């Protein structure tokens, strides 16, 4: 009986720390006003709800925060599309902006717009913890989770950033989801079945393209990270079944496919000079 109680202490500790961390994220989240960059995201979201994409000019006001003399560089013609900021954040913010249209209280409006980003950030943080567990293993998982959440609690900048109406929390979720997918499908398996390979490819390509539309530098970081991981599998990691060059070419296919499909995104948003 006593032994069972002692075994549950790490789990209880994790839950307590998670609650405290969650409170620090959501406490006073309804306090207005939005920061300038948050306001840009919110305005972009209203354009998404009206036009289906972040249109720069709505006939009355213009959305253009490009800090250059030539403001036309922020606009993609002939669509009048605002391409200075990444678009994923606008579509996520559209959820809260739409919900906020049903209330009049400014505190409630602010909370409804910010909460989706805070939830996404919290899920992303926990997903990153699961990635580390998948890689390193270990029996004391709840102690690991507790230490991880405790360290997150110490980061004031992390707490503040993931509750902003901005792409920050999206990058955490996309990083965690991409690396979690890799550790589940590839890290502990030498080869994939055809069905798993198709699933892995479709989800990975979707995550990476979404990352490109969220924060381009992270896209390159993830591509490079997964590429290095594949090289590690090829030259250093031992398997029960010897792998051929063909096996690794097949498993790098999702990355190659991602790069090909990302070309239209690069061209439309003019990401590279």
C-alpha cells in the first residue's frame, strides 16, 4: 500500500506543477489591450474571415506594417495579399476573432483571441517533452516531466510569448509535432511498412509546409535536423536488419517531396531573394 503511494508521488508532483504552470499562462490573459504585433495578427484574422486570406486593403483601411520606405514590397499583386507576416497565425487567430464578435466586453474579447494561442503553446510544450522521452527513454517519466515543466515555469519569456496572439506558440507546436512524428515512426524503427510510410509522409509534409507558412527559419532547421538524423541512421545506428542505401533514399523521400512542394510557397511569399 505504502509502496503504491510512493510510486504515485512523481505523477502527483507533475500534475501540481502543470496546474501551476497553466495558471501562470492563463492568469490575466483577458487584460487588454493587444500589443502592436498582436493587433496585426488580429486585423489579419478579420481579413481572413472577410476575404478568405489576409488582404491588405479593405477599401477603407490598409494593413501594412513593413518597416521599409517601399511599402509595396509587403503586398503581393494582383491579389493585394499581405505577405510581410506569416499566414498561419492569421488563420488560427480567426477562430478567436470570430468568437469575440459575439461578445461586447473588451476583456472577454481579448481572452477569446488569446486563449487559442495559449492552448496551442501549452500542448506544444508538453509534446516537446514527449519527444525527449521517446528519444532517451527511462522509467522515471513523471519525474522527467516534472523537471521539464518546472524549468518551463522558470522562463518568464516563454510564458509571456506563448499567450501572445502571434506565431510563437505555433512554432513550438509544429516543432514538437514534427519531432514527435519522427521519433514515433523513424527513431526506433529501421524500416516502415507501406501503410506507415504513407501516413508518415503525408503528415510530415503537411507539418513542414505549415511550418514554412508559419516561421521560415524553423522550416530550414527542421529539414536540416531530420536530414542529419537520417544520416545518423545510415552510418552510426545499428539495426537488427542491415539497411541499404535504397532504404535510406526511400526514407528521405518525404524530405525531398517537402522541398519540391515548398517551391510555390517560397515563390508566393518571396521568402528567398
